[in-house]
C-alpha cells in the first residue's frame, strides 16, 4: 500500500507542476481516501477537507501585496508549495522548495507560502460575506484572545475595525511586520435579525 501512496503522491506533484489541476485534485482525493481509511483519526489533523479545483486555482494565481517584492520566479516556487499544501495537507515546505531557497522577506519560507493560502482564504471569506448579505466585515487579528502573541503592532491596531465590503483592506495585510507573516482574518458583520437566526 505504501508503494501505491508514493505513486499517487508523485502523480499529484507532477500534475501540479504541469498545472493539470483536475488530475492533481483527483489523485489527491484518491490519496486522501486511502489515508482516511487507514487512519481515520488523521482526517482533520492531516488533510481536513479537500477543497475544490477553483480554490486551488485561486491559490496558484493570487499575488498578495505582502509578497509584492518577491520575483516572479520566487513566487512560482511559493505557489507550488502552497498548492501542495492545499492538496496534501502539508504544513512544512522545505521538501517542496528548491535547496537554499530564499525570498528576501523578513518572514521564513513556510510563512511566505502561508501568505498565499491566507489570501485564498480571505477571498473565500469575502465571498461568504457577500452570500450572507453582510454589508460590512470585521478584521480579527491572530491570537487576539491570547494577548496578540506574535502579532505586529500594525495588525493589532486594526483588530476589531469594520469596513464596508468594497473598502476592506486585502488580507494578508501588506504592512504586517510579523516574522510569521500576517495571520489576520475577516468575519462578516451580519444584520441583527440574521444573527438571531444563526444562534
């Protein structure tokens, strides 16, 4: 079975490199199904829910402002690693980036990859806010309940602020100075009657 999983893994990576996203996603699903059967306790820890091809396209095409100073070549390597994360649940990316890879950013390589994943999540959060008919969203800084541990002053200052959907700043925030990158998010501010329905 390990040979089968290795083969599936290699097919996923090959298809991702060639941007055959349908194939990459299909084989990632097969690999996830095997892992779920063998280790049901891993489902949420390792893979979680495998998102669709549209989400993968977003991960592979976005260019967060926080990464605007990296070259196109560096960005492509980061996108590949982010795609691997989306498909295979990987959270450490050394094996999916070139040897000696550097971004010239203050944050480490893993954090730079996560900026692409967080940007895609932001797009999904904004889409949900529109579907929920929210007129505003609220920024939530990472670790706010734990004293904002690891959160930069720029992000901390914006925690709890609200914007109209069309005026919302891009997440990850461009001016974040955290060594782990911006981990802020947005939540829709629902009208009072909708909040009551959701409780």
